[in-house]
């Protein structure tokens, strides 16, 4: 296990952007036999704009952001109340209840969506400071909860250390802070934010008082900086990293 941790720390030291950090998370997942890991910085705005670094499936990440599941996610709710790591599972929406109350319909939809995207259970490490929960390290799988628990139990000490090292790395390098990571210009951020709100390039041009061609240029620049092929992908990445507000 010491070799595993040493390899993780070496990889973390060499990682200076979210793509590299995402690769580190994927490598950790492969090492312990799980499919997805997400670091979530809960922020100080009531989870309206969390910063996320994960190797979860892109389809799930897009859906999670588009439906603003961060506002109702019971796993994040639990992380903000917990002082120790905990296991969780997406329940049968017809029979599951929380604190003896019927699961709200929007949370049932979240559970159903998660299962459809290969997420059925997980393990979450809440990361706290003197103000409360500031982040969480979430490991998810499509295994049964029993099999998943065995997998995590065998590596729990290492995963606890990894979650703390990863959080420290984010804090020290300020990765994910607005504009820091991919050096988007204020104009690029404005164009991307308006497009996220559903405005056309012509609308954005009129709002900002620039030409449509200039708007197109700025949007394409954000795509290049994020190394993605569509404006929608750039919007998702920018939301995940706290550069623009949620949809």
C-alpha cells in the first residue's frame, strides 16, 4: 500500500491542471478497483456553484449540472452533516425513505438517473475545517453495496489519506478558482456565461456590444483552452471548475 500511496503522491505532484488531476483520480480508481471518483468543493454559496474534479462519465456529469442536482443531492447533504466517512447506495425509489419521510420526487429522479449512468453506491469522505464541511471526496461504483464495501474496506486507510492530500493540493494551487486554471479572459467568460444561459451568438453580440464574429472567436477560444469540441462541453467544464455560474 505504501507503494500505491507513493505513486499517487508522485502523480499528484506532477499534476498542474484539471485534466492531469482527473487522470490521477482515474488511476486511483483503477488501483482500488472502482469506476469513478469525484472531488467536490462545496463552496460558500449554498452549493449553488460547486467546483468538481471527477472522472465520472461525461454523460452523467452533464446531466448532473444541467439538472442542478448539486442543490438536492442527498450525498452532499450527508457529507455536510457527517464527521466521518460513510457508505451510501442509490435506493429503490419506490420504497426508499429518508428519516422516515417519503423521498422527494426530484431526489428519486436523481437516484434513477445515477443508476442509469452506472452509479449505484459509493463511499464519501467529508472534508471539514473550523467552519464546517468544505469539500467531499466521493468514490462511486456499479457494484453491489456488499461487494463495494469489501473493496473499499481493503483500501480505506489509503483512500482517507488520498482525499486529504488531494484537497490540500487544490487549496495550495487554487485550482478551480475562477479564471485561474485555464486563464480565460473576462470577455471569454462573459460570452460563455451568456451562451450557458441560452443566448445565441447574435444575442450575446448585442448584449456585449461586439460583433457576432467576435463572439464566435471567443467561444471557440474557450473550446480550445478546455480541449473540447463543442461549446456545450466547454460550458460544462467551466461550471465544474467554478468559472461560470450554473445553468
